[in-house]
């Protein structure tokens, strides 16, 4: 899959490839942009271009062949979710003493190391950064450059300070990518030592045109909904499970509707009773909370007189009814309460009880 397969932000991609062509690529790059904008995909494309054994040119700029051993092995990290799950499963199979000392890393090529947030806190930890520092000292084995990709900007304080060491004295043969939805989450001292490129959100109409080819099984109304929900990120639009989202949104509407105007809690209890413990229950709860946040944003847009910002376009009439029952203070309180529910999930608070308490506490 050459650079021509990367959708959107052609100017940013061109500038990065031009720096490769001039052999003036920065030692550290921040790729910023919304979730699903293609930051990780682009970082892997650049890593393959740097290390392709049969380099190509397209449009007069460097590209990668996609079939040599380096391209294939680096490309095996494309499905980050699957590689991350494999690494977590491997760690879970270790003895307790080894498990505590083992950090999650993804490495399908000896010279390309992907650093995801380490569970359960889901933050980059100091031992992961130390592994990068140690590896960066050595010249690459099978490639021209070592590449390190930090896939999140959530660094623990000690980890962020450790990262500065390699940024201050970077090896000539290493490149670091830091992927961030919000670069402001990174320390100013880290940002000042990197070159930042931002992948902008794409217009909803462009996402719809993309989905018309990529997801032909969806009708026009579904494509419009997904394009709005994606926030301009092609990756998010392509991977969104519409059936799961609609199911989560239905429960979120029950949750918010009960909080706004109901004295009958039976529908609420039936809905929240399905949110059980375990990994599957966590994912389901995360989808519910994400849908609830989205609905609150839409209600806020309608309340503020900006209906064109509504993302759940297929239920606009229902959202207007809900917006007519609340004011700004209620929306702000509901958002704050949702944050508390999320914190409770991390502490393994009973999910059904926490969701019920959320709705009842906000009853008008």
C-alpha cells in the first residue's frame, strides 16, 4: 500500500516525503491529529520508506515497495490492536515476578519498536522509555534506520523526563515518532525538541465519498451518520461498528432520558443490568459512555443555537426534544458526572450500580 493509498492531508504527506528525499528528516517528529486521522499508518509508511530494500518513487518522491522483507515485517505491526492484545496475553502468561517487570512493546521488525500505553493505567511508563534509550544506542541490524513509535502522548512524569535524554542527544541512525491527539499534553521541553506535523480533520462530505467506495453496504443515511461521528477521521469512519454504536446509543438515550424526565426506572434498570464485569463488559461500558458524551455534545449544540454541529443526524428530532428539557447547567453537571462514572470504572466499581446512580442523581 504506497503513499497514494493514504487518504487526506496530502500536503503534510508531501512535506514529509520531501524531507526524506533531501535526507533532512528530523530525528524526532510529533504527528498530531484526531483519533483515526492516520497518524500510526503514516508513521509506519515512513518507517518502511526509510528502510525499504527496493525503494521506489511515486510522483517524484520516495516510496516503499511493500513486498521486501523489511516492508513486510514492519507492515505486520499495522494491526496494532491485535499485536497489543498478543503482547498483553504473553505478559499474563508469565510468573507474577516477571509480569511486574515486563512492559508492553510491539516489535515485528528488529529495528522498528512500537511503544503503546502500558495497562492497566494505559500510560507510557519509564521502563518502556528506558528500553528505547538502550536500543537506540546500537546501530540497526537489518535496516538503515532504527524507528521508535510512541503511539500515545500520555506519559508518566518519570517516563517523560527519561524521554528527554534521547531527544537531547539523538543517535544519527534513529528516528522517533510521537503520536498525539493533543500535543499540548506533552512537556514543552519535549515539544521544543521535535518537529510537529498536524493531520487535519477532513470535511464530512469527503468522508462520505470515501465510505461510498469503502463501505458500499451502507446506505446514504448511514454514510452521513458515520461521516459526522468520525469527526473528520477516515480511520475512525472505516472501523466504526455501526451496529454496536447504535446499540450503545440506545442505552445512552435511556440513561439520559431517565435522568431528564422519568420517574419510572424500569427501562433504565433493564438496560444497565447488562453491563457486567470483565473485559467485554468494560468495552461495552466504554461504548456507552462514549455515546453518552456524544449525545451531550449534540444537545449542547442545539441548546447553543448551533444545530449544524450535531453529529447524530439521524435522531435530530429526539435530540431537540431532550434539549428542550434541560439547560446549560444540567448539561455541565451531567458531563461532570460521566467523568466520575469513568473514574469508577477504573476502580472496578459495579457498573450497573454506577450507571443507575448517575441517572438518578441528575433527575430533574
